C-alpha cells in the first residue's frame, strides 16, 4: 500500500518540481547565440558514421589517438551537445545487463514521488530471477520510494526494481512503457523484456542507446543524485538500517579500481550473457562526457572500468580536436516528450544535482515560475492522495 501524503511529502514533491524548473531554466540562454567556441558542431543524421563497422573517429591534425579497447562495442559522446566523438560498433545489439536500469529509471522516476511510503507485499517480490543482485527488500516492511531508488542505483537491486515496477502498473506494463520511452528518445536498438536487465532471450540494447539513456537521465536531477551517491543507509526494519555501497567502482574506488575524478555515475552491470557493461559520465572544466562500454573481451572483470577510464581521458583530451561521427539525437523526429524544442544542457541539471554553481544567466526567470511548479506539484499530490492505495501510473 502507498501511505497518504504528509506535509513533508508535499514539500518533497514541490522540491522535485522546482528542480525540474531549475534544470530547464537556462534553456532560453542556451538556445540563443553561437555554439560554444572549441566545441564541434553536430553532424546531420545522414552524415553519421555510427552504422559502419569498426572504430569511427574524425580527428583533426594533432588530435590524440583513440585508445585500443577490447570491448565489443563502445561510445564516447559530449553530453551537452549530443555529439558522438568516437565509437566502435555503436549500434551492435547486445545484452545490456543492469545498464538497462537507466531506461527503467527514466521511465518510472517521474511517476513516483520520492517521499511516498510503501509497504511491500509478497506478490511484489515474486518472479525475481535466480542469482539476481538484491538490496534486501522484505515483505511487510515499509520503505520510502527514495529508499527503493537508492537500492536500484547503488546495489542494482532487482528486488527494488520489482516493487517499483509493481507501483508503476506491473511488470509487463513497465516493460512496454520502457520500450515506448526508448523509441521516443530515438533509441531503436533496444528490445525490453525484463525491466531489471536480467538475462532474457531477445532482450538487447546497444552502446549508442545506452549512451542516449545515460545522457537523458542526467537531465533529471534526482537521477543524477542517485547515480552519483557512493553509499547510503537502507532500512532494515525495526528502526535499524544498514549501509549499502554503490557497485560502480569508478565512483567508489573499491577493489583496487582507482576513482575517476569528476565521475557522476551512471550504472554498471553484469550477467553471464552480457558480460560486464557500463554507462559512465564525468565532468571536467565545464564539459560533461558520457561513455558506454559493452563486454570487454580481455582484462578480467574490472576491465570495463579501465576501458571507460581510457575513453573518458581521450574524450576530454580530444574535445574540440575531432569532428563528430554522429549524434545521440539522430533518431529524434522532434522534441523529447514533455520538453521544449531546445532542451536544457545536461550540465545545468548536473550542476543542480552536484551543488555546483551554474554558469551564465537565465536563472532569474526560474524564480518567477517556481510558485507555479509548486502549485502543480500540490495538484499531483492531492490527486494521488484521492486515489488512496492505487499504484501511480506514468
């Protein structure tokens, strides 16, 4: 059951709406003027090299050499412009493992306010695949939605995914909505069958699509906060809790993997058929990059982190010294659902999530509409409260 809204919950919903407004506030500024000096211009979709086999890059004289990697597929892109700086087999369809949880979060996060409390039923925990990663969600225990999301992002908990999917209308309905979300974002390589990324015959994605999902997730301040959280308490019942730690070793520095400076997240994964997969994003000197690495063939279980590190290092060094080989927006027929024609830069939302002071002007108008956002959030809260224990549907 979902408990009713308290005043604190209403404030949480209002805060979420304000965060969304703040993330979009710089749109007017970003939409005008010339492209940022030194940043490559996006190439038309027809000029994309991303469907060609092998490694694709368009270097200027003196640009650094693309690292030699063992991954079956990879992409490195500028998160703000969407320019793909280099790629290898970008559209090769492969099992995504838990990196598919990025699409799950994109689809379900907007439907469930973080402050809601929910008591887990036995039915919601049925059907979890054997060997799944779990965060420890227990029947009869009450959790905030934010607790469950931390279980998804930090511990890759398939038990938390099952509960959130149940609140979003059910397992099959959530998979269908994820599929529709992928298509709306122009991600056409993805076929969703199991929302948690568990190995399922026919479930595939691509380095390109996962980069699209990672980039889009960073436009959501809550997504950005969750994916960069290193550790957090998780309710254990009876008023006690236990610590959970993010399994993304580039973020935590665990198991001898050196932390990557400026890393934001996003999501790592592993299954028998997918091997190791990773969507990673990092920010340096005002620039945000997103990379995807799928199934390295050499170097052991931690090679996915080292290959992502190599791509991030190369991307920051090569920015402005290569022409794009494609765009993460190539598959979009129009504006993203619910967004303006010109979307806010990813860096604006990341700045909100990380506490970084945003650059440039354009934040004044946000204050003028903050009240309206809160009123809208109050309307959502009232409507959900009237529905009682029904699961919120996106």
